[in-house]
C-alpha cells in the first residue's frame, strides 16, 4: 500500500475515533452504550447525542477561531498545524459540574 494512502486512511480513522470518544463522553453513565434496546429510547437518544456533539463542535470551533485570531498566533502555525486542528475535543468539558442557563446572555465568542 502506498504511504500516502496509508496516512490518509489513518487520518480518517483518527477522526472517527475522536467522534466515538465524544459519544462515549456524552453517554458517560453507560460507557458509551445506549441505555436500552427499545426503539423509542434510541429515537430520543440518538438525536440528543447528535445535538450535543454538534453543540460541542460549534462552541469549540468558535473558541479555536477566537484563540487563532489573537496577534500572538499570527504566522506561528504552518499549514500542517492548521490541518491538524479539530473541534472534536471534549477534555475541557466538565460533565459533572453545575450549569446555569441564562437565555438572555450570549457567549462572548463572536
């Protein structure tokens, strides 16, 4: 197999593993497993999972953009560095904390 093709396949697998890790994180109570085998529960759980993952990716993208817009980072990253950036991260999220939701306040990310 060509080395370039092997690298491309490996990079794709890494993305899938990151996404699977996010699934495990979101369903942390059951270690990534669906809570039941009932179809009705899956019809609720899967869209909720996708919504949470999409929210994490959206917020992470905004945070990464905010950091990279700072003058300190201008010209420091190479194209390979930019290619390695991913919003599929969740290590900074605390699933056990208290979350106050105020619909009248926007996140200061834009």
